[in-house]
C-alpha cells in the first residue's frame, strides 16, 4: 500500500542553516499495516509524514501509494489517497461550520458537486449513527458549530472525517499530544476501532514510547533523518520501553520525559 524508496530532503541547502531532514529513508507498508513512528525532536518523523502527505516535495527518491507514484503530486491531488489527523485539534475541521456540514464535506471529498440539496435526510441520519458510536453526545448536536467543541471532541470528529471515505493511507501526526491523558486514551481507542473496522493502512507519529509499543503491528525508530530500527509482529510485542531506550542510547538520540512518560 505504501512504498518509500531512498528519499532525501534537505532544508535550506548550501546555507548556514542547512538541515538534512531525511537521509535515504526506505519503508514498505502492506495493506492494513499500522506502523507507529518514534524518535526525538529533529529525528525526521514529521518531515517523513509531511513528505508522504505532499507538504514537502522530496529532493530525490520515490513515494508510491496504492501502486501510484505520488512523488511529484501536489497536496491537493494526493489528498484523494490520504486521510490525515493533525496534532492541533483546531486543524482538520472548519470551525465556523456545523458538525453535519463538516461531515458532508468529508463525504464529498474527491467527488463532483452539483446544485442538489446539501445534506439529505438519510445522510443526516447516517451521520447521527456514526457520531453516536463516538459516545461523546455529538449525535444530538449536528447543527452545532465545530468551533464550540472541546479539543477531544474536535479530534474525534476529525478522525471520523479522515476515515469517512476509506483512504489508502491514514496519517496521524501526534494526534493526541495536545489532549489530556484521559481524552488522549479515548481518542486512541477510537483510532484503533476505526483502523480495524476499515482495515486502514496507518502511519502514526508519536513521542510516547508506551503508545508506540501498545498500538499497531509495526514500529520504526528514527534518528538524524534515518530509520535506525524496525520491529513488527511478535518481535514488536516483546519490546519494552527499556529496549527502546537502549536503541536511542546507541544511536545518540535525545530522550525526553514526554517520550518515557507520555
């Protein structure tokens, strides 16, 4: 589903602020794989995610999504393959629009639009049923402006919107980092539910080692723009936080309290 071959990305090349963010990264994800990506600040995690999304064009190498070479494809064209949830709960939704209007936009992504009625009765009922599964009371607030929701409610809504049309690749950019622990856990549980329900190929960046070990079937560790460690299946299940710390120490990475404690 995702094949990344030897990609490089350097910011401000030839200047005093030159930064080699990606240094020959290669990665393959099969259909339904759920990979968690761990690494210290500046390791290249977010740059890799943004390269997959098309925000940063790579200097060299290739990115294939669902058999299509998207390496030179701009963000708006690549969006038909990708669902994304951002770290900031304020992103990913239109704050001034109603909940049902946000869902309708997500449902129509990539489709032609005419002058027919915006949201049909049966469509509205479908949205109510989907929101009810979130267990956040949003099913009775379809007409509420999204800007009035809490961070956790917005992030749950964004997650639902990102998966409404099954994307080839779901990108989760530290999507619980701005939430309190209880809300973060609820959003992560919802994430697992939607990923398993739709068999989504998922790429989740996190600073939290415990979450990186707990979720997904595959783990990669990055440092200095490279993938320095990979584990999947039974090997991943046997890993402990101490094992990841040892890998970081060998690579010379910087471990923060947030990475250890969440």
